[in-house]
C-alpha cells in the first residue's frame, strides 16, 4: 500500500517491544443487504478480519440477516433506534441527546434491542453504538439495566467503563470527510490517523489497552476508500505485531458472552 510506511514503522516498534497492536473494525448504518455491504463482508472474509456491523433497528429487514449469515466474521450490534436527529436547531445531530424525556429514549433503545435480538439471535450482541457517536450522560447508568452490555462511540476513551458495568471501546479512525465533501480523506491522512492512535497507545498518552478502532460506512464508500480498506487489512494481517479483535475480545469477553446468551 503506497503511503503505508509510517504505519509499518509504528507496527515495527510494537513488535520490537514485544507488544500486540490490537485493532477492531466497526461498520455503521446497516439496514439491509446491498452490494456495498456484501463488498465489506467479502473483504472481512477474504482477510479473516472480524467486523462489527452496527444496524439500525427500526430500518432493518430480513435481507440483512441473509447477508450476515454468509459471513462467519460478522457480529451485529445496535446503532441507536431509527437514526433520527432529535437535537434542537443549531445543535449537533443526536438521536439520544438530552432533549427528550429519559423514559422515551430508554424505551426506544429497549425496543431496538428486542427487535434485533429476535431477528438475529446469536449473531446479535447488545452493544450500543449511538448515531453520530453522541449519547447524553443521563442515559449511561441505565444502559446495563436495559440489558446493554457495552458502548462504542468515537475517540479515545477516558475510562474503560462509561458507567458501572458498562465497558466501552470506541472507534478512532474514520476515513470519510463528513464535514467537507463526504469523500475519502486519502490514504496518507487515513494512515496518519491510524498511526497517531497507535503511537499514543504505545507512548501511553491515551489508554494503551483500548484497541484501535477503524470505522467504516459501507454505504458512503467509493472505490478509493474500498481500496484503502482492502490494502490496510492485507497489510495488517501480514504484520506479526497486529491482532484483529472480534466484539467479545474488544470489550469484555465474560460479560458479553453471558449477556448475549440472555438477550
């Protein structure tokens, strides 16, 4: 992959220290089967990389289960409820911000979890991925009681738990420029972001135990973004310092396994 030298050098430093650079892959905004989703799942299968598919409960249909069932490396997680913006005008988009009553927000999240658990069974793990990666603080302590086992947003986490009994593992690298042209940021910029988080972990400038998360949006990707993901997965699977984690490994294995069985 052209432009990957900084990443390779960083991974070589991890190898020299005898450390594993843990990575995980999260893809947002899934609703149904589509050629872009199949392309993502094919890459995950080809490179033997686990992928967490964040699905929108109110919008899913049966074709999504058909697609996921054919990829042994995919796990379904919950992407909010309907991916609707309820923020007041002028504020940043959020489905579960503070503007609505708490019981309304929790009821939507519960209904979403129940729908995904019923539709996808053991392929679903109740990890909450809030749309736009935003969630009001008053929701957090209620999520374990609503039978969510973990939380994933964006950016380095401040603590391994977002609330008591609620592990969090975030994504850190998004290769789409949402605020500009919604196009691929380019290989150099994407590699720099990935390298920067790995470097910060190695130097303990952030939580060294939080796996570095790559965030994809299959419906927004063009050919350049797909080539980057393909090349990145190939490169990292070859490097001896890299370990790609599945959902259970990225969060808390014992807790997730127990809660997934009871969902």
